[in-house]
C-alpha cells in the first residue's frame, strides 16, 4: 500500500526527486486530491492513464507555480494574465495554446493545454520547487467519485502508487472551474467548479459564454476540458437526481433507497436520509459532497436519490457533478 507522508520539508524534497524520475504521487489541492506526475515526462504521464484507467482522449491539467511559469508551457494573452493576477493561486484552470515541450499525451493530442496554480499550501510548496509543471488529474479510478482526503486516495489507488502527501481534507471539495481563453475576445466556461463564474464576470465587467444546466453533456467541450465527459464523478450505486425532495417523498422511500438532501430537514427522518449541510450553505455542501457520496456508496443501498442545489454560484458546480454522477 502507498505510504502516507506528512508535508514536512524532508518529505517534500524526496517527493520532488520521485516525481523528477518518473514516479506518481497522490497530492492535495484545495479542490480535490490529484495524481501527480512530471508533466514534461510522457512516460510518467502515461502511468497516470494506466493507474486511473483513464481514456487518453481526456486531457490532464498542468499545475504551475504562478503567472511567470505560464510562458514556459503555453501562449499567454493579456486576459489570462489579468485573471491570474486576480484569482491565482486558486481553483481556476485555463485552456490556452500549448508550446511544443508539452507532451501530446498530456493534452490528448490537442494544440491546447489546461493550466492551473493551486492555492493548497503544501502542494504549492511542492510545485514551486520543481523545475517542471506537474500534471495532476483527480486521484481516483476514472469516472469514480473524486477524493477529498488522503484516505480516499489510499482506498482507491493505494495498491497502485507508492506515496500520498497528506494535506488534510480539501477546502472546496469540487474541482476547479475551467475557462477557455484561447481566444481572449471570446472566453467561455468549459466546466463549472469551485470558483463561481459570477466572480469571473464581475472581474471582467461582462458576462461570458457558459454551458446551460442540462442532463446532456456538451460534445464540443468533452475532449477539450478535463472532467467534461457525460459520465464522471459517479458512485457505483445508481444515482437519481431530483429538483427537490418533500417530506412525502422521503416517507415514500424504500429501505434500500438513500436520500441525499442539500440541507438538514426540519422534521424527523429515517436512517436512510442523509444531508450535506446543517444550514444549506453552498460552500459546506460542495465540501462534503464527494465524501458523503463515497459513504453512501459503501452502505449497500440499491439507489441514491439526490436533491439538486440552487442553480447559482457554487450550486452550478454541485449540480454539474450530480448530473454527471447520475448519467447512465
């Protein structure tokens, strides 16, 4: 099984060497835990796809230490610099034209690369002292629920990797927001995530193109953005998504059906009713979403019936993940 390491300087130094020579490491970010490799080493990145059983047409995100490191791997425009100055380090990923040094396996053969600068202090320390960007998709088997603790990574991939850096529970609990900035005159959201799109629009002083909430994935972005395939973030237990769950709906559940509510109900409920937040605060719901889905997936229910979040702010990302989890 993988060895779980604490984020002290000695361990970070050893992990940098391990990554330099082609190893894979489970790493914390502020969104979810990632499976890290040297992004400029195609053989190491190929191991990511092998370990995750991830299709090679699903590109990887490259993590860099900051704005200055962008020029080394992609073509940077003024809009990318502006948004980086405002939101980096943080849960915002760009898609930009790539430079030739980025291996094709990282970008699924595309002429663009997804890049991010993580705000997690331990991972950021790891990245900034590496002489290479780090490719790090979520550290879970492909299409399964993303991990938000080192123990989740150990449970899913611990037999297939050597080390996991323990940075504690992830603060946001859902993946980064991805924005296509290849044409700075036409920025568009490719994936809702931990940074609300409204914050980006406020910074720009205008609206930007974004996907409509839908049960159907946009085929135009499925292979351009990581995590945009229609089935993703899915428990093994079938999940049904509903607009709301009334007390009558909860009473009608069979014993082998679990209800997953956005917030704690005011009335007494059965042992098969669970919730993501005491208050309904969107940041709490997002932070607990994947851990609760993993918990329910281990309890042997026939079905999970989940309630949608409000379609605004982080609620867009939460519902996006639930829709992909329910895709069959």
